[in-house]
């Protein structure tokens, strides 16, 4: 999962999924939402790092919600 690439649209969807899984005020949820809105490289890098730092079960649950 280290080579995961997430586009802005997917980050917005992931932020909604993580709001359900982890809560709207979770740092990763906020970072993904910010990155989706701004599109800046630093915001995207921060969001990606935080997403990869989540528990594997939370990451998998969020990714599964994208495929539904």
C-alpha cells in the first residue's frame, strides 16, 4: 500500500467514508477533506501520510466504501 495514489475526487470520497468510520473531526478525515478542496501538493502529501498511518482495518473499510 506504500505506492497508493489517490486523486482529489477519491480523497473527497475517502473523507466522507472516514467521517463515518473514524468521525468528522479525526485528523485524517480533516486532512483528506482539505486536500480534496485545495489540491495543493503539501495537503495531498499530508493526507496520504495520515491515511497510510491508519489502522489497516480502517483503511480497508474506507476503500471498501468507495467500491460500493
